[in-house]
C-alpha cells in the first residue's frame, strides 16, 4: 500500500471539526463536540469550526471501471481480433495494454471478485446466483466482513454510481420487498440504473432505477445500451456540476456482449461477408494478427481445436448462412458496445476530466460464451430448457433476417466462441484453461501514468483491481466497516508495473475453479483439468473428480498452454495439484459441486425461496421476478382471478409471466377469456372461451392438468368461468426450467416483448377491475424433487 494510505482524514459532521481519524474504520466515527457551549449564539464565545465533509486525499482520481460481458481475448481489434473496437484501440495507444489479465470464467463470480478484491469463493460466488447452494463458497451471499469497494470509496468521500448489469444479488433477494442488502444501492453505490439478472433483452430490458422498475419507452429505436450510456453521461455531468470537488467512482457494466446478441441491423451489416470462411480460418488469421500487434509472442503456438468443437467444414452447408449471420451480428454488437463506451469517454473529455480519470477497460468478464449450442440459437432459452434440437437448420433459416432484431433472442455457435478465445483452449465456464479466464485489459490515466502505448505482460487477476484503485486513491484498506472486522483483500495492487514493463510479477499464485473445471497458476506453471463441457449445461454426465485428466504447462516457455508436460514432469504436476488443494481449502472452494439441474431447484440446493408453499395471491400493479412467483413448471396448477368486466368490450391482461420467447398469460381478448402458453417461441398454444363475458363480477380460472412423469411435458388447459368449464385445449410442451433470465410476472398489465400476436408492447392494461389473482401449483405432484435422470428424459422427449 502506498504511504499516502496512512494519512488521516477530516470527519464529516459538525461534532468532528478539527479532529483526524484513521480511514481504517468506516464510516469514520462521529465525535462529540467538546468545546465551550454558551447560551446565546451571538456571543463572541460562540465559535464553532466549519463543517468539513469527508473527502479522499487531494490527488485521488476519478475512477471509471468498464466491464464488458462475454468477450473472448481474441475478439477485439485491440488484442488482435476481427472485431473493430476503435475506442479501445485509441485508449490503449494512450495507455497500457495488459496481456496476462485473468477472470474467473463466469460472470457473477468475476463481478463479485472485481468489486471486493477477494476470490469469488471467499465472497460466496462459486457460480451464478441462480445455482447457489448452502455451502459457504457457493451461497451467493457476500459476507459483511468483505465490504465492497464502492462502499469503501463512498465512506471516503467518493460519489459512486453503477450502470448496467448486476448479477450478484441472491435470487431470493430479488423480490419487490427485499431484503435489499446486496442490491447496488445497499452495497455502496449511490446511483444504480440497470438490471438485476444474468442478461436482459436489449430491446425490452427489465430496468431498475435504484430499486424502482423503469417503464421503457415504446420506441422501436430504443436500445438499453444507448439508454444506460445516456444515464451515465447525465449522472457524471450532474455530479461534476454540483460536487466538482468530489471524485467519482463509476462502474459501467453493459449487458453486452452477453446473449441475446441484440444490435441495430446496420451495425451487423458492416460485417457482411467477413466471416464467410468460417471459424477455423478466422482463428488462424487472428492468431497471426495477434503476433503482429504484440499481444502474444512470436514463438507462441496456436492451440488445437478439441474434438467436441466441430470443424467449420463439418457443418451442414444449409446451416452456414445462419452461422455466418450469427457472427456478423455478434461482431456488430461488440463494435456497437465499443462505440457507446466512446460516447462515455467523450463526455469526460468534454468536461476536461478524461486525463485525470483512472480508466479500467476490461474487455470481457470471462471468455467468449459457448452456451449457444453447436449450431447457435434463435432463442438461447431453448438450450437452457433442453429444447435446442427443435431449432432445426430449416427453422433457423426461416428467421435468418431477424437475428439481432426485436423478434430474436439469439446466440452464436460454439465454433465462433472458440475462435473469439484465440489463441487459447476452450471458452467461458472452463476455468482450467486460458480461453475461459484470460481477458484483455486497458488502463488509461495520463495524469498518473507516464508510460503510453505500452504492453504489460505481468500476471494479474480480477481481484487485483480493487487494491489498485485504493492505492491510486491513497485510501487504506479498512480494518473495520460498519462495525465488522474485515477479511483482508486477496488481490495485489498493480501499481508497481504502471511505469515498469520489466517488473517482476507480484501475483505468483492463483487458483481457478468453475463447475469442477479447475486449475492452478504458480510462478509460470499451470496445472489444469477440464471437468465439464460448457454447452452441455444441465444433463451432462460427468466423471468422478478423481478420474479427471490433469495437464501441465510451463507458460514461461509455452504462452498458450499448447504443450502438455504432465507425462514429462509427473512430480511437478503432483506438486501443483497439492497446491490447488491448499488454495481450495483456503478460499472456500470445497466441497466442489458439479450438479446440474438439482442446483436450479432451491430445495435440493439448500437455498431460501421467496415463495414458500403451494399457493400465492397477487394483486393489480404487482410486478414480480420469476423467483418471486410460485413455480408452476412441471406440475399441475391453476390460476384463478376475481374480476369485474366493464360495460364496454373487455380486454387486457389479468396476469402474465414471461415474454415472446417463453411465457404464459390469462387475459381477455375481444371480450372473451383467453389463455396463451408460449413454448420458447417455438409454438403458441391458446385456449379461448366461446362467448363474450357479460358485464359484472366473474371468477376466471385456468386449470392445467400436467401429463406427469418427467420434465417439460404437456397437458390439458381448461378455462372455467364462475366454476363452469367453457373451453379446454392441449398444450404439447411446457418450459421445464426457466422462461427467461430476467422475465417478470405482472398483474393487470403486460409491458415489453409481446407473448403472442394478441399483445402489444405497451397497451395491454386490463380495462376492468381485478380484485385478486391466486396461483395454486403442484396440486398432486409439487413435492417431487427433480432428479438428474429426469432431465435426460425431458431432453429426449422433446426431440
């Protein structure tokens, strides 16, 4: 820590003037006034020193922390990739490019580590929040003895704001009444504008301002990335106008380029024809270009494509137009994202503060995503629900011109993800190999770093960012925060190599683990083992941990992990395996947990549920996340509502959940009661009453009789009005796992992406009165827990 980290600060309140207190106790305690108190404030003896607000040390910089989503090391032009990122290019010309910077291989863990300076298992984020268990390293609960960076900076006088993605809130805390302990505005950020999920529909996002749901404009040109950039620019301008003496900490975390890959068509069209040769040749071209720009050494070797990843020439010819378009859309999305980062940086330049702002531009929170299946998907939710095989080449071709647009929810094929991680092995989720964990980083700070346009090849990890920020700000790591003694940060400051390209690595040991994929870095050596394949998300059969095949690499000579030395140096391999186990014990990695579908089930995973029991009442105006609604999947259930039909033709939503790529709704259309079930955008099932409902009070009810024996089966949906059955219909398939990563349930209205053609984007409000809605789930089979073999059955049954 820098020597300025020990300086004392003036406290903020009137009782503390003139007194200095260590910043190691946060918030800095208020001290009682001990001077003379007189009766009359006009008395000459009634002199009180002025209030001195908390401020960081005088030279503390503004901080802009930019984190992109799902971008592999070999994607951006800045690191030799095929996608033009001129803003990142320009920033690196005036700053530093880091070639050995590492993440955790998955989004929630990387973000939790980034914002705390501690390993992801230390802060409970062994995986994404949706698969949290009760184990300390996987419970998704950031301990209060690991205070987040934003809170430390706020208590030291920074203005703090977070824009974009927040995927660190435990799922049982995402409901409308909290608790909100882990939401951004309770984690040190004074401003939050973004979404609380792993991804969002960029055209129809689920956005919060603080904790308040935002109504998105009904504008065909609306895109969340542009919106969040506008919000960030406006906040910074306001902050510098009203509190110019305070530095800011802005965390800018777009949902881009995570799927769905949504981008205006003209941006995707810029890349037409540029990927016609396929992913294998693209990977070779990228590899040679990476040598030219210097981000890998000339003696580096291109790692081999594994057999699980198909060659371009093996892909069906009738699918290749779709595959090419998938990559064109992704490339346009990444350049579009870089453009909006440029808008944000231009706003700092306009304010005259860019050079005095410490900018971290992290190009990816993990490697490129291979969750889009071998063919890619028009709706990525098909893969998360075991139905990807229903998106046949013919189906994908039918939607070719819609990829990236408002009617899509698309993701690219595994082969493209592998190419975007060039020159390394594997992709996102595979924490064992650099393809999953190595990401490009740019640091830009002209006022604080003299070196410009240089490369830095020291080994670093995402946990190093927080201590780096504290050192540059002259703020010590606190010993106590809000009365709780803190666990020291586990990262190491990067300041030592800001001016010294030849500095010896400080970060010489780092473990990696994700879904049983694990590795250890120790002074240039890496021992690694891949346990799971990332695109086989839920039903994959895995071998025992002890039967995993370990590999050994000397990265001081073999930059890309291309030559396995495990048979040459068995003792070295065993040494590193023991080292991994030591680190795993130290940082809460154990027990390892490679379960799939069971971890999506709250009861079998051992985490709390927002809704307990089989029945839930809801009322008009309620907007609930998927985790805040009784789970009706894979079981019989009913939806009942007491409504009052107006004299005019009744219309509008009674209750609806999900959107255009998965969901359901009970509603009135042209006066008739109607139920719609949208099966992943692949099929729309409807049941409708034969006659118009009369004016007055009615009980509207839908009963679904599930076929049973497995997941994702169909059933019979019946409509009842005032207890009398009026219609029924068959629903062949149902969604077994998740409607959408950020879908909501609304009572009395439905905004956003339309569930069916009966819906509009913003005019679905019920024109009558709703007294209540009741959902009853699992009338005869709710208590049955999901077993792994049942997932295999559903996966096969919907082929």
